[in-house]
């Protein structure tokens, strides 16, 4: 049988990971025809051929059957993807932002398992294992932040030191805010919603709460109460609407999510029949991402394609029932029925208030699907408040 010819675009963490997976598992069936990179001058140890910087010429080489895109560059990747449609080539990508922007399904020559959950074959699972459909999906979908949380709560590191090591390990996005502010897991969640529910979520349909820092008081409180913080992406069907969010959540120490450590990712699914499932694997880094790219190639060779389906638009309803944050002041004494009433009259919904330390207090209110935290100062005035840290948000 003829070997499939691959054009590999990008030789960073994901590209090198793919290359090494191919060396280990795929040289008998696949040939790397060419590698394209941004900086042609850079020395790349272990690469057996000379890299080009002319990506389009490589893609348009008639010998190329498959383009493996591992750059994270959205604008250019769109152009490359379009070229592969014209050329009828398979396009395998780890580029979550590109995938989330595509308007729908239909291209049977597109696979993107590596865009969500690293080595976790979650897109393929959603495509094949739930014939009656899914009613909710919850996941730790960001390896970097889970790595940082593990360093803080298991090893006693500071947030910044945890971030530094995560960067060195190659888990963190070029723009680290995408990890820390939740954009990365939100994008992955939007991709998974296509496969779980056949629904297309836009960026604004997901309520995203950043993972802010934790101080010693937070860490002590969380440990003492046998809890763990996990940065969890959730999407659930609720009377035909999707409730989608990314938020830090407190989970009990024995909860399966609490046992998701380091750069691991995990997804828990409840199907339409009420059965629950839990999947876990390494979610970021060279080998998990490279393996996911390579596995797409294998799956496609064995006839696997994403189902053709028309995606419905989301009717989203981010309803929040509780937010736990740390604030610097205690305003509980000033919280009167009148105050709360005036907030409700002002169009705010009032949700459960929870305090976890005597000197700390918080209140969560929601208006137009947006969560805000308000602090009542000495004069019982209302002010929008950026919490020092969001410990947990529950819906
Ligand atoms: N920055 C991403 C993460 C890389 O930490 O999960 C893998 O998608």
C-alpha cells in the first residue's frame, strides 16, 4: 500500500510531538514529505529533513496527501485549511481557535482531536459512544492551570512559581492569559459542545471566570476543609438551552476531579439515559498533543470521519447559584433586607451568600447572565468589585 505523504506545519511543542509519535509508531504507513516552520534559521535537533518557510508551496505540492497543522496561528491556518479543501487533502490540526471559528461540519477531511484534552480522545468518544446523546459534560480542559493548582495545593508553591514551571514544560499558550483567564478551556468547551449536543456556541455564550491567585489564607482554608480547587468547564442542556461556563470550583478531596493532577485533563459525561462516565489523560505537552495528532491520522486511515450534521445555534442561559470569592472586607452586618430588595428592584438576581472565614464575606448577584460581585461598604453603597480571588462558582 502507498504510504501517505504528510506536510507538517510547525515544529514547536505539538509539531515535534507529532514528529516523534510518527518516528515511534508510523514510519511504515506514513512518510513525512516536508516540514514548514516560521523561522528557517533555527536549528532543530532530530529533524531528518530541511524545513521550509514556504508553507503554501509545501501544501500545494501534489505529492502531499495530509497536512498536519501544529502552529496555533489562527489567521494563517485558515488559509492553509482552505488550500487543503481545494486540494482535497486531509487536514489534521491542534488549532482550537481555528476549529472553534469554523461554522459547521461537512468536511470529511478534517480532524482535530488534538485541539481538546491533549491525549484524551474526547472528540472521538463523543462522536461514537453516546448514540442516545449527552445531557451534560464537565471537564478539566486546561493542563497549565491544573498544573499550577497542583503545585500550589500539593507542593506549596506560589502561583507564579507554578506558572513558571508550567511554561518551562511547554504547557502554557504563547499568550498565557488564554490559560489563566479561561479563554483556552472555553474554546475547547465550545468545540466539545458541537460533538456532544450538535450546538454551536459563540465565545459570548460561555460565561468565563478567570483563575485568580490564591493567598495563604485561601490555601489553608481549602486544605483544612478537605477540598480542592479545579478549573472546570461545564456545559449542560437545560430545557433545550445550554448552560456553559468555565469557572474555578471547590470539589471534595475524594471527588474524581480532585484526583486530576498536574497537566492531566479529565471529562465527566452524563448521557441522556442518566449514566455517568469519567475519562482522564494527559492534557498538554509534547507527547500527549503529538500522539493525539498522530492518532487522528490513524483513525482517518481506518475510515473514521466526524458525522455530517447541521449545527444549531445556542440558546444559552448562564444561571449562577453561588459564587465564593475572597474579599478584603466584611459587609455582612450591613446587609439588610432593604439593601437586597433594592438590588432586586434594580434588575439583579440575588443568589446564595456564603462566607468561609469570619473576616471574609462576599455576595454574588447576576444581571443579564453576567456574574458580578458586589461589596457593601460602610455606607451600604453598592459598588462593582473585582474579587481578589474567585474560589468557586456553582450553577
Ligand atoms: N495551554 C493548553 C493547556 C495547551 O494548558 O491545556 C493544551 O491545549
